[in-house]
């Protein structure tokens, strides 16, 4: 048995025994447990210190695995064929006889589901007899984890096992679309809204800031680095770490770059680790220059805005 096979086996053993483990996805690491087990799901909430009214995303291998749990519709099929597996989460209606634990959904009749693309997690999902409930692997309201060392920093020895799958290729969470009603975006994420619009060819409301929070996880304090952060800064104040979108010739030790040359995809990938690094260096404040609000830049600005609510 090679290392990958033996790690998958280890991960499966833990999950089969209702333990929680960390798993890699293409967006961020997840804190996973058996979505059909009340016991596992309750453990996830406890480890993460997550309020019980904030429902979890359920991760499936493919459509066949999903059939018993959710009611699918035309928009879902179109999007699934184009973007799954990938960084998009669908909110669908639950089937009456679904096996998903009521703690996943907080007793609601809708559920958020997604098909992650990371090859290691796909191999694991394929050998499990249940889907995985998995929120991002961080303590509630803190920065998400995009590499095994982040997960360790968040949970220390409280977590039994991390299935190590390197650094996440996208680095920000999935885009969440509600398909139980008129299509609407509940969270901006790794897949841009313009790409989604091209496929379902209709108006999509962006509700990520709406007062009536359908997604409780979108409470404004989120992705918090634990120190104040301000946006659209031209010049930093004394003592502030200054985050720039592209590399400059300035050689100040408090300057940090999200990408070499204004690449928003790379900037998204670097966002959480860079903020983590700045905090771990002992800075007490962060200033960020203006980030172009296009494509995944919209997601970066969304996360910064929430982080700035500290
Ligand atoms: O990329 C991702 O989506 C990562 C990886 C691990 O898959 N997961 C993730 O999970 O970001 P989490 O728990 O950090 O965020 C899930 C969001 C929360 O804001 C939650 O409120 C929302 O999804 N959500 C879950 N179920 C929902 C439902 N039935 N209706 C509306 N929003 C829902
Ligand atoms: Mg999260």
C-alpha cells in the first residue's frame, strides 16, 4: 500500500468511527465528519465553537450519491454539468426521507451541498458510504485554513487527524448559490458570478449583504485576523503592515505583496496565509491598498470587508 492509499484508509477509519478530521479541498481545508451521524456533526460544531444555528455544507462524490438526499432542478443540472466538481455550493431542498443529520441543517428543509475537486478528497469520498459535512477548518469567525499548518494552528491537538493535501489551489471559500427560489448568490467565492450568469442565462440577485440573512455564516464579523484591518489605503500609518496587490520596488519590511504582477487569482490564493503571517509576525494593525473589484477581486474585497469589522 502506498502512502496515499494508507492515508485514505486512516482517514476513513477515523470517519467511520464518528471522529472529525481535517480534509483538503481546492478552496480551503474542511473540518469533516459523517453527515448522516448526529454524533459526528455535533462534534464538528463543538470543535469549531460554531453557533448551532449556522448550518454546514455537505460534500458529495457525485450526483448519484446525492440523489437520496436532495431535490434537484434544471438550474442545478446546468451548473453541475459545467462547474462541479469545483468551487460552487448549491442550496437545495431536502428530501423528506433524507439521511442528513438535522444538526447539519439546523432543522431547516434546505441544505447546502458541494462537490469538491481536490483529488485526494475525491478519492476519500469515493470509498465512504456517507457524504461529509464540513465547514471551513478554523475556529468560528476566524481566518480559514489553506494548508495543514494553518489547521494545526487553529485546533492544535484537539484534532485527531489531518489528511494532508498541500496548499489549496483557490484559497477562498466556494461561491454559494441558492436554487430553492429565484437563483441568488448568498456568498461570493472562488467561482465568479459572471461565469454562473453565462450558464443559467438569467438575472441572479446578489444577497451576500442583505439584512435578512439566509446564510447565518454571513454575519458581518467573519474571517477575523484578530487585529484591526482597514481597506483602500494609499499610505500606511506608522507600525501598520501594508498589503499591496502587486510587487513594488519599495523595500520596507512592513510591505507585503499579494501577487507579483496584479494577478487576482494568485492574490486570492495568498490572501489568508499572508494575513496569518502578518499577525504571527506580531503586527497590531493591517492596512490594505485598493483591490480591483472585478472577478475574484470581488471575493477578496468581500472577505477584507468582513475582516475589517473587527
Ligand atoms: O469552500 C467551502 O465552501 C468550504 C469548504 C470546506 O468546502 N466550506 C465552507 O463552509 O466555507 P463554512 O461552514 O465555513 O461556510 C458555509 C456557509 C455558511 O455561511 C452557512 O451559513 C451557509 O454556508 N449555509 C449552509 N447551509 C445553508 C443553507 N441551508 N441555507 C443557506 N446557507 C447555508
Ligand atoms: Mg467558514
